[in-house]
């Protein structure tokens, strides 16, 4: 599978089962080594996870040419929330347990901890970098092939600096409602020393959590706003903050990773 196609297949469409017009983006992520085992999760924003009690996750499938969505609806997820950033993760093993009896054929192509850029990589980044954002803006996606939308943009603030002293940066790209939780990658794949020769991966720079809005008019005293093209993103290094809690989950709840015999990296 081509590296760019793998990027398309790393996302999960998250829909509010009670209000289907409410949706967000999630993506698959693998913590490579939590007490000696890999742990797969879905990453999204805290505000997406808290927006509803009943979810439907649309995954890629290993059947029918990898184009069929698989739905997993349930009332309660075992969400873990970041202590300060607008981030949430959901254990994929829990979702698989809920739907395993009749829907086990999930195609799992995750980003991994290897995709988080090293400090050396960050130090050598330009102040203006091309980025890719993959997700479901305004709930738009290719329903026939279960594929998200890919958007291209640039970093609006230098990635090497923390925006307003927070582990964040801003991008200039086409973002709308539904983009929350979208992964942001460098548009330039780099060699992957952890895999076989000539393998590459897209550095995972961050996760969209807010779309900047611009007021254009007032209606009955209420401001009417439209997206201005800018968005805030949380730096991917914040995902590492979940490791201590995941370690506790492994110790006391015996998390089982469901991702055996599947690609372990979002690269070719």
C-alpha cells in the first residue's frame, strides 16, 4: 500500500448516534511500548468525546477491497482525557470487545510513537512548512470508498516555538466544523530508520482542536461567523503524556492489544 494511501486509512469518522449531523475526526495511534506491549487507541479532542453519549465509529475494513465502513455503536467509551490539552484517547481494545462478535474485520493502520518528530527534526524545521490535514470537514467524505478529505496548508506559526507558551501551533488550511481531531502531518515524508531500507513515514506534527472564526454580520444581536482559514493544533508530543495512565491500565486492567499482524507504522 502506498504511503499516501495509508495516510488516508489512518482516520476514523466519529458520529453522534443521537444527532447524526454532529461529527468529528479521530485517528488511530499506537503506543509502541507500554510495559512491553503495544497499545492501540483512537485519538480525538476532549470536546468531541464529551459532545455525546452514543457514538458511531466508522473504520476501514479488511473485506471488500478495504472500502467498507464498520460501525461500532456504544453508550460509554473508556475515554482517557489529557490533564490540560483538548485531547482524548479511547482504547481500541475496548471497542473491539464491544463489536467483536459480529464486526471483527477492522483495518488498523495507525500512526505510532515513531511518527512523533524528534527534537532534532523540530530544530531543523523551517519557519514555514507545508502540512497535510486529513479528516471530515463539515462531515464531508467519500462514502462509497469510506475515505476522508485531505487538505493542504502551511504552518501559520513556526513549529519550533510553542504558540503563546502552550504546546500548540497554528496552521493556515481549509478547516470547518468536523475538522476537530484531524491529524496534521508534514507534507514531506522522511526516511524511517526504524523500518526496512527505503521505508518512509509522515511526521505527525499535531492534532486540530479549534477552528478560528471571523464575524461577518449580526442577526438579532447574534454574531454570524465563518471560518477564517486558521486553526489551532496541539503538538503531537502531548500524546506521550498519556503513557503513565496507560501503564496503570495495563497493570490493573490487563489491556489487550488487538493490532497483531497489521501495519505498525503510518508509512510505506
